[in-house]
C-alpha cells in the first residue's frame, strides 16, 4: 500500500475576515454620516443646487 499524495499547498491569498467586516462598517458609517449632513444642510436652508455644486467640487 502506498500513502495518498498530500494535497498541493493553496496558492490563494489568505482571507481577512476582520478587514472585510471593518470596511463594511466604515462604509455604513460613512453613508449614515452623509445622510445626516444632507438633512442638516436642507434644514439650514441651503438650496439643493448649491449643495450639489459644492459636493461635486470637493
């Protein structure tokens, strides 16, 4: 009897689950902050066209 050949080492990149979760949380926080700022700008009486101009300019 011969021993079964050992599987070849994986060449795939290692998974970084915590990094992925962190990026997902950062994206959610950023989107939430953007929504809050848009509501604040609207409450301050700034016109939507002016808001869009500065958002695209920056």
